[in-house]
């Protein structure tokens, strides 16, 4: 059963108080904007390309947890599972515009697409240069020949990390856009759910799934997956999921990859490590080289039971930006 017991104050203040808490926890590295729906880095150099990420709340630490050194310069937040509004996006855009333009980077969902596009038009009227990269890493959400219809899920993290490095080192918005697009196109993910999370405002489950069943390919908001079955062993489900990812790009022997095994909200560390054990075995059997591994809660859906697997295929350029040290509330490396 989903957990309807939550330690909140006023339900209407969940998002504002979440971002306020995050800004306070940054020890001055981040500041909260007037709307209380956007956080930005406290200091940015002049002429830096700005990187703005964001989307609906409820997936913490995505997105605001990845604002910081060599990552995003700002994150905007909508209500739980709802897109941020254009005025909030414009507020953050103005705050991080240092004369070199701003890249919008977010998951490919209809509400986000519409509101970020409106904000881009408004910012352009203010003479701010804007480019947009929509992330569509979820292989289960559409066929490969309709890749632009796919959703963005936990693979967002890999794209943000590479794009953040590019925005830190490159002075051209066009070049940051090119690198971020390449990272997006080299990232693939798939998730599996065993039990729903809850909508905080209502306490209702985000979807219905029998206690003895699981669903491969289910989205972050409970969108339908591609395969529902009785519960499977860790090895069996990892075999299925990795096979779907590897056949999609495709990945080939000799490729170097980064691996993310992501908790969707209430999956134990033991489960994640057992899943990673099998992922590691499969990748080595296929001749892939693992460059970096992330295991834990990076993109959640309240307390959904389940996990996702993401792979980023590296080349020399992507590795350069990925390997830069980063420092944010949710990710510290190097």
C-alpha cells in the first residue's frame, strides 16, 4: 500500500518549503528567487553560458539537487508532477543570463515543452539568447523511429552532468547545445515499478498494481509500461531491462559507458546493489567498459517501489565534460 502519512506543513507550501530547505542546506552556495520556485547559484562569472534545468516537483533530488559547480546554474520547480510556469522560468532565466545565453534542459513532457517554449519566446523578446534540449532517454515510452516522443527519466542526470561541464568550459551557447544534444542522444534508460507512490495532496496512489506484479517501462508519474508480469528475480528483471537498453542505441563491444541504477523512492540499497551486480556482469560479458557507476536515489517518484537503469555511452569529448568535479546537494564527485 502507498504511504499516505507525510511530514508536511501546509500542503500548498510543499514545493516552496522544499526549495527553501535546499537553499538553506547549501551553506550560501545557492539562493532562492522571489517566486520561491527557483534556486540559482549564488555567484556566476560574466559571459558564462547559463544552464537552466527544471520540471515538476516530486522527483527529488531532481532537479534542484543538481544546481552547483559544473552542473546547472538554476533549477525551476512546478507543483508535484506538474510543469513550472513560464513566469518562473523567465525569472530564473533573467537571473542567470550573463550575456552568453541560456540553455534550457528538461524532460520531454507536454506541459514542460509548452511552458519552456513560452518562456523562451518571452526571454527572446528581452534579447536573451535561448536554446533548448529536451531529454528523451526512456526506451520504453516510444519506438526508436519516434524517439522525440519518448519521456525523460533518470538519464536526465547524465545529460545535466555533461551539459554542466560544457557550460562551465565553453563560451558558446551553440557549442553547449551541441554537446548537451550529443549526451542526450547517447543516453538510454528504462524503469520498473513494483508499487505506487502517492500524490501528497490527496494520499491517493499514483497508479494501481497488484501486490504480486511488477511493470517494466512504467513512467515516473505512473504512465503505462511495456510489460506487466508476476514479480521476477533481480537477475531476471535486470536481464530484461539491460537487453532493451543495449539493443536500442545500439551499444557495442569496446564502448565505454557510465551506469546509473536509480531508486524510484523506496527501494533498498541491498536491492539496488544486487541489481547492479547483474548489470555489471552483463556489460562485461558484452565487452563494454564501465567508466563510472552511480547507485542510489537520483530521480524518484515519491515513495514508488522500483528502480531504473541508465547507460551513457562516452566518447572522448563527453568523457572530458563528464569527468569534471561537481559539487551540489545531491551529487559531489571529484
